[in-house]
């Protein structure tokens, strides 16, 4: 049997659980699926998800480096952009840009320098 990938889950480094929840749950509209600590004072490791995108957020220093990027192909970018812009989040007001590879992209940057690039292909007009 050849390799089959069922799901890819990026891990982003975070430094403040409250700020992470404000950004991912409050601003981006993700759901907190679960969070784990080995003990009360230990770093948190949690999972958030929305519309098929799952992310792991970790305070553990050995898991990953801050400043990572996840590239996510989506549909419905205009509607999602309008949804998050309406929230008037004080730290980020993302726009949508057209790319050289015929797509539209909205990049969001979390409070820890991690980026998600939500990318939607531009539909070609029929017959072109």
C-alpha cells in the first residue's frame, strides 16, 4: 500500500493563551476543540478548527518556531474577509490581494508572528 495522507495539521508556537484565544476564536471564528496541560503550571497545547482547517497551538518551546506560515486553499474568501473585517479587531485589518499565480489571498498574522495565507483560485471566465 502506498502512503495516504488523511490530514495535515500545522503547529504554531504561542506565548499567551488568552491572546491566542482572542485571535483564533474571537477574531478568526475558530472553535476550541480541546486543550491539554500535563499539570496546572505546564505549557498548554490546544487544537482549534474551522471549516476543515485544524491547527495545533503550542506553548512548548520544542514544538516549533514562532513566525511560521500555513498556506490554505479556500472557497468563500470574500465572505470570510467581510466576516472578520466586521469584527473591528484592533490589531489587524487584513485585505485581499491578487497573486501572480491567479488567485486571491488574504494573509492574517497572529500575535506571535505566525501567518495563515487563505488563498482562493480566481475562476476563469467560461470559454477563455
